[in-house]
C-alpha cells in the first residue's frame, strides 16, 4: 500500500512538471510580437481634417490586429465624439473644433496581447483675411476658429469674379469699416447655414452702417442666403442704400435670414437706380432694429412675402421713397405684409393683384393709373385691402384712374382720403375714375374724399356696380353715372 502511494505521488509531481514545462515552451514559442507605431506629433489648424496614422503597426507572427483610438487629454471640459471618425481603424480621422493640445492613444490588440502608443496634436486657429479681387477661384469657406471668433475678416470691398464661393454652416465673417462684397456676373456666392448653425456676417463694430453691402450682380441660381444673420451694414456705396443690394439681372434666394442694425435699409431693391431683370426669392426673413426693413420701388413690391417680419425697425413700412413706379408686364401680386407699403404714383402695365389684407399708403397728390394692364384688388370680408393717404385723415392723394379694358375689379376694399385733384383734365374728382375702360366693384367703403366715390367720363356706364357699396364723407356723393 505504501509503495502504491509513493507511485501516485511521483506520478502527480511528474504531471505538474510536464504541464509547467509545456506552458514555458509555448510562451517561448510566442515572444512579444506586436509593435504599435504611430506618426510623429504634429501641428494643424482649427477645423482641418487630419489623419491619426497608426498604419505602420504590425505583428511579427501575422496575427490579426484590432485597433482603437481614444482621446487621452484635450482642451475644454468635454471631448465631442463627432470630431473623431473611423476610430476602430489603423488611420482615424480627426477634425479639431477647439484650440490647444490633444493627445490620442492607439491601442492595438491581437489574440495574445495588447500594446499602445500616443500621438500629440497641437491645434492653432487662424482668422483668414479676404481682400481685393478673387478671380477664377472655386472656394469652400469653412470654420477656421472656435465659436465666438471670426473665421474670416473682410478688409475692403471684395469682388468675386468668375468664381464659385460656398460658405459652410457656422462660419463667422467680420466686416471691417467700409468693406463689402460684389458678386459679379459669372460668379456665385452660396451661403447656406442651418437653424442650429447659422452663418454670421457682422461689423467689427456694432454700429449701423459700419460696412456697406453684399451686392448681387450675378444671375446664378446658386446665389443663396439661407439661415444667415447679417448686421451693422448699409453704408452708402455708389448707388447702394442697403445691406443687401442688386445690380441689373441680379439673382438671390433669401430664406430664414435675420437682418439687423442696418443704416438706410436692410434690403434695397432699385431705389437710387432702377434695376431690371431681377430674380429674387424672399421667404420667412426677419428684420429688426434697422433704420427701415426694405427700400423698394413699387415695381419690386412683388418680391416681398407675407411670411417675413418687417416690423420692429425705426420706420415700419416698405419705403419706396415715394418714387413713381411702373408695374411691369407679367402677373404680379402684392401680398399682405405686417407693415404697409408706402408708394408714390403707380403705373400698372401688367396684371397686378393686390391680395387680401394688403395696406398701401399713397403719397400726396399721387395716383394709381391703369392704362395698358389690369388691376385686381382682391380683399376679403375679414381682411379688406386698404388704400389711403400717407397722412391719415388728410385728403391728399388723387385716386385710381382706369383707361384699360383689362377685366379690372375692386372687391372688399377701403379707399380713403382721395380727391386731392382731378385724375385727368376736365374730369370730376373721384376716388375711382374710368375713361374708355371697364371696372367691376363690390363690397367697398369709400370714405373721407373730395369728390365722388366712383365716376366715369361723360357719366358713361363703364363701371359694373355690385353689392355693399358704402359711402362715408365723400364731398360729391357716390357717383356721376347715369342710371
């Protein structure tokens, strides 16, 4: 029995020794074979995508390797995961959105072992200066500095000539005194921000008229301003009197923009010099704390949309500077705005529709003349069109004169303070006078005028009179027309 126990003990010792030697042999056959190699430390600029390169990492035995990049230290209190892409690859992509020192660690792992190495990236920011003529360039302007700092500084009036310029969301552009942009023909300027990351364009000083304007002479459909905040412009520049201005054939899609603190006007359309061939889409823009929201002649009122906010400025009306305007050929509509239009005399050569709720204030002794076109005033019971004198209560504008047979109609409207003088030589004063033309009217209030509510040349029956015609304080009564 004792002999059996001795044999058993010997056998156990032998087995343990064998297993130990076998493991030792196995470890000796698998020496440390993984080598992690990263690129040298380097410097880069804010917002510039760079490679974190660990592609020289290898395993001597050819074992498969998995990779993991992670930040070790960084400026600020948090590291945004979105700035590090492909972090499980030998080469990760890093786009720095802070300034300072970043340290990253690459951990490489095989079935048998893990090793790591670090790389240091020093990030600096640069404010890029723009000046002079930018000719024949295709440029994308992205962020170059952290939020709250300008990415670009415009040093004078910069002209884009045969160039394609795209500005990315979140970019900030600082305008020096008297500076501006010219978007010349055969170029485009595309500025598309987002609600979360609008593009900011502002003066180096928060002063009305500190810089001049962005002037659009290009007819490109790529000219866009979407979610752009502009402020501090509007200094007189040649024939420009606004922060956004146009030359002939200028084109712009302008949507969800905020325009503030402008001298003259935030938007100017053909005030000093008339403009032709314009193509403007204007949607849901907000005007605040400007001298006025918009300078525009009556020929350009149709570009303005009812979804924008034109209130909250020093002068709360659409200002034509009381210049005579001709509504050109083609169909046009004047929408209801949250401020009135202010106009001088208007000649209607096309088809002009004045939509429900629109309010127009006419200059002293001015009139609306329809000779070659068609006028359709289309108010509603709840939202009539109102046309009256600038000076409320004063009988200071002449009225509407129609010599066109173009299916003219006035419905659901208020015509006030007319009759400052006759609309044509030898005619009676009237709020509406028709000669050799036609007109249908219904649901109208004629009030506070020196003359008839409506009249015709020689009392001819040229006006089709519908229901609900009301006359209040008209000096000559309702009409001179014979029954």
